[in-house]
């Protein structure tokens, strides 16, 4: 006997909510979007044309697709037709894939996503799912939607530009020397774009004069002579037209590069960098973005996108973004050694007035026994504070010599104290102590500001409470990237330009958060269900035992 099944009988449509489980992911998506204030959706409203889909419904549908590792607009459109979960969220509305893609890259979408992260964090705080005393920061690289061989390198651009300048000056001097054109610009300076325009105008005039003389002449020999004389300015005109076009292209490329070393022609905002997913195992550079996140209890609370591959330069602007956009900075900023620099320590402690739980590059190495026993390392030399001198491995004095200021390429200044050995002549261990040329004494430099920050961080990490908090970093921020790449399958962007990439990444991180929150709620529900009732044997004998 079968259950009743009849395709020809008319049935009334029911609320699709009855088909969903009590802890379904759709309810987490719905609650989050409904918690966003109505004013956040006001920018999507328009008074012209046909009525549009409600932005709440569109956001729910896209988040539903991303939580199920569906990132394509066409597949999200199919999901809206087939999935009971998506049909309940959209109330059976079925937007087109073009509508979905336009909504994802809408100019106001980033503001909506920021509000989404703010409301999600408020939800976590209200349910005591996260702690508000610290954030854990880390970064990863994700491949951009760009071709592999569309790179523009800064060094190559500089070399090409230098060759162009040298060749153009050489040809210009030759033209002036042969009196094909008059002297137009300064011979010692490089030719600018304006100079190229003047030279091209002069060459065009010269070529036009020769052409008019050829047309006016009726002598064959004279016409041949004029044609041969016209070859030089005509060839130079072609060259300078090419020079001008190349120079304008180089100027445009330098504007796109900015402070970066490379970019992709397919996606100019992407920078070529090394990825962890190196399938060819040859260290090939790929166009990508550096993603920075701040987490707590493995929930992504804030994120940002940067074009530079190193993490050191991203910490300060990322903290500023968190402070201005998402929430107030907590007391502790926790990150790994990739963020440990003098500038970062100084900014966090002085400007943000927070505590940096960030190690530096040599932290682990300085704790090794081999490092501490290396007598040629200046960090292990004996220091006389009163005389402000060091003692080298053979007990020769290395007194203070002068102050120095070093400015890096980003404009940050470091104040240094320089020490120089009194004499390195006849030193038996000179070859092991220094690599300076013979006749010069060993010099060392000390940065008091940097030494203070290092000692401060060491004290924090030795403390029981703050040391435990730093130890939580690995199990807090790293799983967020694992959930994004491995579990969600988000390993490559499908849009181009930094603005669109940031919007797509926000949807992906929010999908990770919603999946984790739904799993936590499901686990809590199952734990409540596992409260076992007394077995029938004890239920039967307990009254007699009590009697």
C-alpha cells in the first residue's frame, strides 16, 4: 500500500515555513536582515520605472546562495526557483540573474553590508557568544578575477621609460644638428609631453613643406632629390608620434601603480603576489588582494581589502576602518609577528591608546639558546649604563659616537644611537665579528624606542592572562579563513575592481558567520534534547525505594 500521490488533484499552497526545521539556516538569515534598520535600505528606493524587488528580499536571497557555496548569479536565480529555503525567504518571488548581479554591485551595497556586520555583532554580544575585550587580526591572499599574464611591473616600466627618454633625446639632437628642425627645448633636460608635441608639429611642418615642393616641381631628378630629403623628417615624425603615445601610456600606468610594484591589466586594482595555493610549485605570482579580518570566537566582526601583499602596512589603516565603520576598538589588539613593527606599536599605544599583543619577527629566535650564546651578537654584549659603552667579545670598549635619523620609503623616522669600537686592529676574531673592510672599526646601532616596545611585548606575553589571550589567536582567527576557503569554497573572486571585490567578500564572510551561528544554535538545541529522562527501571522502583 502506498501513500496518497495524485498529480491531477488541485491542492492549496501552504506556508513553506512548515517544511523547514526549527534550527534551519533560513531563520538565522531572516532574523539578521530584519534586524537592519529601515533607513539602511532607503538608498535602493526609486520613483521612476517599474516597481523593483525589495532590497531585504534580495539580500536574503543572495546570503542564502552564498551560505550554500553558490556565488553565480544564474545559479542563485535557479536556487530561488528550486530551493524551499530560498522560496520561503523570497516569498516565491523569482528575480532575474541580471537583477541579482546589479544588486550585488550596487553603489549602496557596501553601506548595507557594514550595517549588516554591526547588527550581527550586536546579536553576538547580546547572546554572550563573543568577548568584547580583544580582537584577533590576521590576513590572507585571495586570487583576483584576472588573467595570469597581464602584468605590468614597476621596474620594467622604469627601464622602458629611461630607454625612451635616452633615445628620444638622441634623435632630437640629431635632428637639430642636421638642421631638419630648429632647437625647440633645452638640450640638457628630458623631453616632456609638451616638448614632444612641439617636435611633432615642427616635423609635420617640415614634411608638409617637402611635399608641397615635390608637387610643385616638374623635374624628375629634383623630385627624387626632394623625396630622399623628406625621408629623414618623415621617419622621425613616425618615431616621435610613437614616443608621445608610449610616454602618455607610461604616465597612466605610473598613476595606476602608485606605491605598488605591479598590477594586472585585467583588474588594475589587483597586485601580483605569492599565493599559498601554488599548484605548479614554482612560486608563480598571481594577481590578488590582501584580505584583513578581525575576529572573536571565530566570528568575523570586520574586514577590509588591501592591494599590498605585506601585512605590516595594513594594520593601522585597518584599525582605523574598524574604529570609524564597525565598532570601538577593544582593549587588546592581538596579531602575529607579521604585524610587529615600531610604527605599529607606537600607533596602537599612542594614537589608539590600546594594548598591542603582537610579537615581532625575532621574538622566537631570541628565545633560543643558540641565539643567547652567540657572543658576536650585539644584543648579548655587556653594557655599561653610566659610561654608555658596550664591551665586544674580546672586552674592547665600544663607546657612543653619534645620533642618527633613518627615514624609510614610507616616511617613518627612526632615532638611532651609533656606537663604534675604539680599535679593531689585531683582533683575532674580526672575521667572525664583522664584515666591514679592513681599516674600519665595528659599528653597531641601537634604537631605544624599538627596544622599549620589544621589552613591553615580552612582559605582556610572560603574563599569565595576556599570554593566554595571545595563545588563543591561532584557534580564533585561522579557522575563519579555513571556513571561507575550504568549507565555503570561496577561493577566487568573480568580480573586478576593489570596490566590487569588497562587496562580494562581505557577502562571503557574512555567509561564514551565519553558517557558524546556525551550527551553534543547532548544537545548543541538540544538547538540550540530550537531557535524558530516567530509565524505566528506575522510574518503576523509585517509589518503592522512597517508601
